[in-house]
C-alpha cells in the first residue's frame, strides 16, 4: 500500500447582505468582511474547475443584487 497526498479543487459561494450606497461599495464591503459557516450557500468538490474553454462550476464572479432601501431604524 502506498500513501498519497491529494488536493481536491473546491468551488462554491457565500451569500452576505450588506448596507451600502452603490453596488461597487456593497461588493467591497462583502469582500472585505469575514464570513460565517452558515453564510456558505454551496460548496462542491470537482475533478477539475476549468479545462480549455470549459468551466465546470457556475459561480465564477461576484454578483450584486439590489434588495431595497434600509429603514433609518435599521442602522
């Protein structure tokens, strides 16, 4: 029997809600904050993430969605 070290590619995404004045500021805030385990929405293992021009996962960049205005009482 032989012993091997195996590195497995993983991909997934984290979902955070942040208060900001623009989508760019929201992205910067979310990217700079640490995250909790319960914010991980998906985590999968892959044999490979990308080969040639084929990407085997679908969350490949940050997306920002407007959720509405914050109430003054929420701040």
